C-alpha cells in the first residue's frame, strides 16, 4: 500500500515571548499543523488536530516527523 508523493508547502514560524524556544508549523492560508518546543537536548512535537506527541533530536527531523504524521493520520 503506497501513496502518491505530493509536495506540501509549509511555513515554520518562531513564537516570541515563550519560556522555551517554540516554533509553529503551518500550511499558509489554511491551518496550523503543530507546535515544536525545544526541551534541553531534544524537540517535542505536538500535532494541532489530535495533540499526538512525538520527540526528535533535531529541529529538521521534528519538522519531518510532524509532516509525516500529518500526511498519514490527519490529512
């Protein structure tokens, strides 16, 4: 079982005024996909729709994990 590959345009915006470094991943003009927070040596990812929680070692891998989860479970 495979899905056709497609490109998803996203924006990663840093949130100001938070205690920890935080980024919001959004599809421009549509909706927020999730939030990424830096916790010491890892990144905590929370999906917007289902509040599913994931952890990654780098910001780039956190964004990729969030996009993968979104594509498979929320789209």
